[in-house]
């Protein structure tokens, strides 16, 4: 939203869409998430960036967070990581070879959102739910299912995103996450 204020644009659909796309995809459109071919660069192909706040090329993409919480390593079977009623059959190996397939199918595993206009109050409420979902420990904050100190898509460690600078003593740093900043 700071982008709208800085440019003096108030409420234009194109400007808002670009700001939201940048938060979700790290670019003005779906980029690698819409490609039929493997993603460019290794970052989006593995769970490696899940360990570093989900940063890809210096950007914190919400889409990658979603994959970090829902995709397992090739040897694992996730119970129901995204939604309690649905079993996920996708792995990081599928994302490696066909991100478009994974990206188009993964949102179908989520509960349906209510129809209607998105309001500032709804966005703030969603951010509050995300903040309370982060498990703040002494070493980091973890979003998703954390079982040890790693987030690598395995049942031994976790399907999660690790935020090293967001700890139990520094939980206010949540507001420093790129897609949370006002």
C-alpha cells in the first residue's frame, strides 16, 4: 500500500493488482509460477529457501511460502498439510519439473474463500491470523508445521518457513516481513 501512496495513485485496479502480484509472486505477474517448464534458477525448485524466510532473489514471495508449507520432499507423504480434508500428493520434485501444474492445482487444496470485496479490515485480520500462526522460538519464528530446527519438507523436520530474525524475544519483527509491511 505504501507504493500507492508514494505514486499518488488512489485505488486504481492496475496499481493495486501490481502491488499484490509483487507480494505474491515477486513480480508484476505470475512469472515462474505460470510456466510449463522448470522454474528459472534453482531457488523455486527446492525447499532450500524455506530455511531463509522464503527469500528468492532477495524477495519474499507469498507463493513460495505456500509451497513451503504444503510440499513435501520426494520421499515423504504429507498427511494433510494444507487443509484437514484434503491429502496432498505433490512433492518438490513435481515443482522442479512442472511448476505450472503444481501452482494451478495447489490452491484447489485450500478451503474456498468467501466471495466479496477485500477490505483493509479483512487484510489486517488475515495478517493477525498469520502472525498468531507463527511459532516463535528462541532461535527463529516458524510458519507451518515445524518438528525440529529445519524446514526442508520432511516429516522429521517440517513443512514450514523459518524466519531467523523473528524470535520469541523479537516477535515485533513480524512487521519487517516484506509482504506484511504497510
